[in-house]
C-alpha cells in the first residue's frame, strides 16, 4: 500500500544508453521533485493509493470455452490475404487452438473435429503473436474458444507496448510513466496534420469499478511535434480532448518558445486518483532537456479529467482482456503520426524510450514487451525498434519490426 513517488525509479542500471546528461537529470528529478514542488498538487498525488487486493482479484477476465471432444468440435475460419510487407497479429486466448493454413492445407483438413495435421503456424498457448508467413492467401482457423483478436499489420505505432504480465495475467497500477530521449528526428513526410510532424504517445486503459459495475476508458498523454513546434496534450476515449500545454511564442517571425530541438528529453506520466466525489485522471509531463538547455526537474500536471462517480475505485490495467475498441487493453509508449489517424516516415531517427509502471513500492519495467502498439490510430513507417534493456528500447530508421522485445 502507498502513494507512488518519483523518488524511486530503478532506472540507472539498464538505461545507460539514454546518455549521461539525461541520467544526471533523471537522478536529479528523483531527488528533487518533492523539494521543487512538495505537494505536486494534493488533488493529484496525496490521495492516490495502490490498487487493493479485492480489486485485483475481481478484474474482468477472458471467457473460456472448452470443446466437448476434439480441438475442432467448434471452430471459426476467416480468410486472410497478406502482401510482401504485411504480417498477422494474433492474440491467442485460453481454450483456443489457432492455425494458419494455406489453401492446400485447408483443403487437406476438410473440417473438424480433428485438428489439421499440416499447417503453416500453430499455437494453443495464450499470448500475443506476430506471424510473417510471406505473401499469399491463408485461412485463419480457430478451434475451441473463437474469441481471439487478429489484425493484418501493415503499419502501426512503434516503440514499447505491454499486453499482459507473466502467465498471461493482468498488471494493475495507479500510474504509468514513459521516459524519452530523442537525440535525432527528421521527418521525411507525414499525414494527419497541416504540417509535417509526429507524436510520442503514452497510451493506457483505465478501469473504474463502482458497485457491481465497471467502465473502461482509453487515455493518452502525448508529446506532439508539428511544423517545428511542440506541445503536450491529453485525450480520453479517442474523441475527448482533455487539455494541452501548448504555448508557442514568435518574435519577429521566429519561434522563441515551444520550438522543437534535439536532443529532447523528458517524461510523460498518467495517474489515477480515486476520491469520495469521483475519479480523477491526471496528465503530466516533465521536460528535462531541449537542445543545449537543461531544466529544473518538475512534473507539470497540465490536464485533469473528472469522472463524477462517488467512491468508485480506479486503476490502470494492462490486460489481454478485450477493451472497448476490440483490442487487448495494452499499455504503450510509441511513436506515430501527428494526429487524426495519420502516419509519419522519418528520414533519420534516434530515440530512446522506457515504459514503467508503479508497482506499489517503486517504478518497475514491464516484464513482457513488444515493439508495436495497436491502441492508437496513428502509425509510423520504417521505424525499427532495438531492445536495450527491460522495457527499454532504441528507435532508429529501418523496416518496421513487429516482435517481442523482452520477457
């Protein structure tokens, strides 16, 4: 039990690639954040408690369907067409036997209840998989529990994403944090905004429990860079713009405040606070370095969203359970287009990202992570993700690599 603190980020041992300057600033942030602003806004932090056991134990789980006899007594089949650059995202759930079959393999199987003897790919172990069998037409056969999620991946947001914990379990928290250092970023082209740009997004799902009911909200804390300017903004449930830190100042036609420069280092943070009058979702950031300037460590809580359900319990969940948009409730720290479902392609890119969650006593890396996120409409082209430590990665220019990073 206890409130989360920015004083205890176990970060230095595995994030050395972030650079000495950024590490010094991060250490300073850990040591000084409460001295700079002791309360950090009592509404935001003083009442945030770790999720209690009764809430964790009653978290919504995936339905399980077991076949009566033979793995394919009950089954579903969809046709999937893949091109040279496409892969297939598949979430295998409990009680599912999932096969990817060519047309000839499908014809040879001929139908249940026995499982196919020949297949291109198979798994019955719950988890997230990315399959790249090459271009062609395939049958995605699911026997038993057919409630899986699948998607053809041409382009997605790229970075670090956690879909579940060990043993396909849920991870719950009352705060998530993304630490970034963008040492180089030059956009070749982008869509979704009037000018060229990109966004760095911290995306998560918030579960609110009240009485015997619950609701789920998708939340986003983003650094947006468009046409040489940057700002931070919060959104909820795709269409609900919560607030922004935007403050751009020009003098004699030259940008003097809110101008994007590299290296740019800082963090994004989302926290939830359960109070007697409702749930508060908080969006914050800390800018640690911009070009040759470094800044006094401080978290700016620039937006808050009140959900007026008295005495509800709220927490951030990372879960294989299907969320309100039909995908697993993942937690992401990813790069994509600048907005409105757009994309970005970089001419050059070098960025370091880490994704952490508050485990009740300290900040911790997610134990199982992937290189792509699916809970956002924005996407990136030619971004290659290199794992460099637990829940930590470097992003460079290269073909999108949809893979597990660690765990």
